[in-house]
């Protein structure tokens, strides 16, 4: 009976430890270079419509206090 329990504990322990065996992936990036997906807000930023919407949002938040 003890052998069965010991064998079962070894199986459970090996299954639990198998999740720790993943090798981490390391990504090296150059400083100052963004290599992710393009942000659609970058094209809108700086336009008069975008700036006025930001100004309106700021006034809505700041004037309620």
C-alpha cells in the first residue's frame, strides 16, 4: 500500500513540476525603436480635431470639482 501511495505522489509531483520546465524566451530590442503594432492614435495626434476633443475631456473632468 505504501508503494502505491509513494508512486502516486511521485507521479503527482512530476506532473506539478513539469510546468516549470518551460524555457523562457528572451526578446532583445533596440533602444528607441518600437517594433509593435502600429497605433492608430499616432496619426490622429496633433490634429486640431483631436486636440479639441482632448481639451473637452479635460474640461469635463477638471470642472466638476
